[in-house]
C-alpha cells in the first residue's frame, strides 16, 4: 500500500508540474517514403517513460529543460535513438523518418529433416512464458486510454433517423481516460480512474480490460496465445529474420494458424534472443465476423523485464447494414516495478529436441526444492523448466491466496474530480495529440451539451417527477412506482399474458407487485445484506371458459454476497400446464392454435396453498424444501376457434396422450406433497470485484438430487396422490479450447412407490413439436411429443450438444471468419414402458451472428418418427429472466 500511495503522490506531482511546463518535444514520425506511422513509440530512455504518436503520426511530450536520449520505434522499421535538448520555455520540433527494418537471415542449408529456426525460438519462448508472467511481483502504471469510433454506413432507411438522434456517419466519437492501475500476483488488479472525458452519456471508461491480459497467458479472451503450451497444436511458425534493437537481438516470427478463423491469431510476434521475451507483436483475429487487430510495442522497464509501452486495437465490420470502425489506444507509462525475489535468476534454456544436453547438467538438481532450483544458474531443458515453473506457481498460489477458491480480484474506483477536469488539464496530461476529426467531435458534443443544459429547468424537473406517475399502457408494458422508504408498487409485463388456448379461449392476465426493500452494509463496509418483502398477485380470465383465476405469493428474501435465503407462502386457484417446466410458451401455443389448429398446451386447474424455503448456503450448495396442498381438477376444451378451418384438422382433447395413463390418471383429486432438493457445484471458484465475492458458476458442474413424497393418508376415499419419487441430475459445459464445446444435461430417477400417481406428478420431459428451438443448447428435446413418454416408473434422459470450430461447411475459412459454428446433438430417453426414443441433429449456429437453424430427426426403437427444421437464437446468447 505504501508503494501505491507513493505512486499516486508522484503522479499528482507530475500532473501539476506538467501544467507548468511550456516546453518539451513534438513532431511527426514518418517512414522514408513520407508515410505517417500511427501509434509509433517515442520513448525517453533517461526517464524510462514514453508516449505514442497519434493516428497522424504526431507526438507531443512535455518535459523539463534538459538533455534526453529519445528512442523512436515502430513495428517493421529500424529504431532510432536521438539526443534532444529541451530549452526553457521552448518546444523542440523534432521530426523523424524511420527506415524499413532489414532482417538478417540465418544461413540454413536446406537438408532433409532441417527444421525452421522459428521452432526452437518458440519452444524456448513458450517454456519461458510463465516465467515472464510471474517475474514481476507487483507493478503500477499510469494508463491513458483513447477509444475512437465512427459509423461509416447504415441502412438507407435509418440514416435520417440516426442523424435526428445526433449520430452522424463518418464522424468521430471519442472517449478518453487516465487511470492508475496496480497489478499484484497472482491476479489482483486495482484501478483508480483519475480522469474521464467522453462523448455521450458513458462516463465509465476503463482501460483495465484492454491491458490486464497478457500474451504470456494461455488465452487472451478465449483466443489461443502463440505462447500457450498448446500453441504448436494450433499454429505454424516461420522464421523471417533477426535484427538488433536496443542492444538485443530480436527474431521476427510469422504466426500462421493451422486452421484460420476465430479463436486463433495470425500475424507476427517478435522474440528477444536469450531472454525469450516478447519485443513486440502485430496479430489479427476475428470475432463473429468482426476483424480485430492487436499491436503491442514493449520496452525495458527493469533489468530483463520488458513490458508493453503502447497497445493499439482496431475493431471493425458489418452487421445488418451497419458498418463501423473502432480504434483503441492504450499508452502505459510511469511503471513502478517490484520484482519477484524468487525469479531473479534467468537460466539458459536448452531445447533438448535439437540441442545436446551437457552431461554435467543431467540430474544435477535432483533432490533440491523448487526454490533452490529457481535460485540456481544451472542451464535447464525446456521440459524441466516448464515443470519447475508449474510447481512454483502452485506453491505461490498456496501462499498468496487468502482464500483458495478465489481466482481473481478486481477493484475499481473513480476520483471525485474525474469527470470535472478542465480542457487545460487534458492538454497537459494527454500523451498523444488528438486528430482533427477527434477535435471536431469534441466541439460538436460540447456544443450539444451546452444546448441540453440550457433546456434544463425546474419545470423539466417537475415533468420528470410527473413521469413516475401512471401512464397509458403501463399495465401492459410494466412499470414501477416508488412510494419512498424502499417501498414500491408496479405492474409486471402483462402483454405476454394476452393469448389464446382451447381451454380458456381468448385469455387475459394481470400481474402486479408490492415490494419493500432495504440494504444494510456489513462490518467490512463492502458487502451488504439485501432484504426484501414481496406481495405478488396475479389474475387471469378466459372468455370461453368464463372463469376467473387468481393467486398471490408472499415472499421474504435475504441476500448476501454468495448466500441467500428465500421463504414464502403462495395460495390461490390457478391454471397450470401438466409439465411444471412449461415446455411450450403461451404465445407459441396461441400462434399454432390460431394459424394451424394445433393445441399443444395441456392444462389443469388447482386450488392450492404452498409453503417454500430455499437456502443458498454458498454459490456451490443450495437446498430447497416445499410443502404443497392442492385440490386438482380436470379441464376440457371450451373453444374451437381458429383461423385455420379446414375439416381435416381438429383440435385434440385437453387430456394428453401417454403410454402409461388411464382415465383415473386425470380424475379430480387431492395432493399433499413434500419436496426436498439439493444442488451442488463441486470445485466452484470465485472472483472478487470491489470486495464483493462473485461465483464463476459456468466453470463447475451442477449436481442435483430431488426427493418427493405424496401423502395418500390425507383422505380415506383413495383420491389422494401417494408416491415416492427420487431423481438425480448432472449438467455441465466443458470447453475444449479451440476444438469445441460440449454441453450435456443428464437425469435419472425412479418412483420408489407408486400407489396413486396422477398425471400432474408424472416425471415429464421437455418435448417440442413446434419449429422453434428452446433457449440453451442442452435444454429440451427437439422433436419429442410433450407428454407421450411421461412416466411413473424408472427413467433415464440425456441431452448432449457439441459445438465444433471446424466441421463440414466450416472447413471453408470464409464461414469460420463469419462466426458461423456447426453443432451436432444427440438426445436419448428411456422409461420402463416406453420404446427407446432418440434424436440426432445438426445445426448452424451464429447465423447473421444471432440466429440458429437446426435439422434433425427423432426415432423410436430405430424406426423413423419425424423430422424437420428448428429455428432459435444463437447459443452464445444467454437470456435470463429476473423479477
């Protein structure tokens, strides 16, 4: 903490002292042909600090009077060191022209079995990657981030509307921020935003996501790094020559994917000989059809420590007629480094694949501890060193992590003056001059801001408050009205409750809520306890059944960082699908009923009271207990209405078809059911953000156990449900890197006793008979009947989905670059009384970046049953519905 405070004081001193500087160096960096070199590095060796040029090759660096050794660098060009004198009160204009880099190729005789020198260079660099990632125990740096975007094209029918909303084509929209970032091993990032200047309303610009990832890691945002341990599985490397820069020998390595497309890079990486560290890189990849380019220029910040000085990222492409380009520049300065004392020695690395291991090295360090081996200067083979670094990292994690299940920490804060800095401040602190387009963009938005401010008045404030009152259609669209003191009332979104089904005919519904909410800080002043009490009534009315239904739910909740408790009481008379998982959406059922006279939804009525209790002990373990008493009644079709009136198509009865049922399965009855369930995510890890612990749920499998008992003793006329049911489940998603993703959903169970099981209590499975596919890759079956295989016996269900990076059509690079993915799925169901049901299919995912199209077929005991297409949302889109 002392170092961090010192860093802030030094930064503030620098800021205020720079405001007094009226001298320094400025100019333009070009090639010999006069081409401007955007984002070239201008590095003052005396200070160990530097700035980049802007998009037009211009730089400006405010300096105290003195003599400076200035290094000018740009990828692919020879570096130049110039001695420049800065005089009191004068700017030194210094323009530089860089010559293209000349590469010295090693003399390699073309012989059988001769390997490219790039292979041993990359093997050694990969062996040293973890060393370079861990060699700095802690570092702080000041980061200037500038993001500039412009919309270059839009659909013709929207251009005028966009201009009316203030978004013009080919005009720059810019955000800037200055932050002080501190990184501490193993994965703790603290960011203090000092200043923000941005167009529009977004005032939360943060550079951390752009610069905290390292190419020494295995992946960068799920893209395989060329320095990953598995890099040779995904890349080919070619040596393209060497050159000297700052007294080190640098090798240029061409990186070519074995299979081009997403999740891999291509381009060039430059490796420092003997140190086997990154000198610079220029790599490209794509995401969902958008092209991304990453460039980094490194500089020495301590002995044997090279770290990025400039990061530039470009992102561009087309989407539904929109086209744009976005550029991000991150300039990292004022490094404050604390080296890892365990990794001071830099051993020679022997590539045992082509180099002979000296006899005096073999087995010399056997019996020594990890730390003794690291302190030794003895040469080490690649495999030995990689194994050694893995062992060291495990030991370090044990020592450094206060909580072993916490894998990362992020702290973010914004200075109270961050959004109030004057233009003079930005002119003094900005390390790279704005381009003319960016200046024009700021003028435009500053003018608009003045106009908007002038419009504000007390009248406007009153009007805004008035808009919290009821407005027309709030009861359909949903709205909340604050009552003060944490209390509020409101409407749920009710337009989705307007639909049609054959039991009720045209149907309407209305859901409301009352909420009382409070938040209390815990003793650590970071985490909070959130408490809420909710009353949630809902009514519905069917115009053909001429019947009202209503229910009300009273719910109390207490939520902490990784735990929570919910309990409640619900009662009423309402209408439900036989499958409580509601496999068919109301609107989809209405659509099929009205357009093609197919009524898939099957309903029953129950008057009930239910008490429930759910306790999330932590994010890895949750248990639930429910006790329900219900009086259930059979329902029948009351409407034959449809737009489709051909005589060959008739509505099916409201009683589902099933291989195990009889008339008694649907008769009116009572039920007293106790249900208990456990959910466990073994091996779950957590991340900390601003002191609050958050689970990384997707990385751990979900194991579930359910037990359900119905008490038949509640009446003597044998019309009460009586059974015992137990079910086990396993859900998980496994990432196989670039190769693909596996999602599966397995469940198995049995009825230990089944004295009287009514159809509502059968084990139901997620069927589908519509052309719409469900959300989630492994949620429901694609072609199975909704209720045909529901059972009161033993059963096994499996839904398996695998996504390929490259399969059939995606063998074509054009499709891979567009973001299209190919999937296969295989689903299987077997109960004691049903045939073997299975379905297999193929899908194209991420079509136009947001759609999914599936093709498949279902089979019974190997006999063809049905097939067809299914349409859905791309599997990478996660949709959750919260109250």
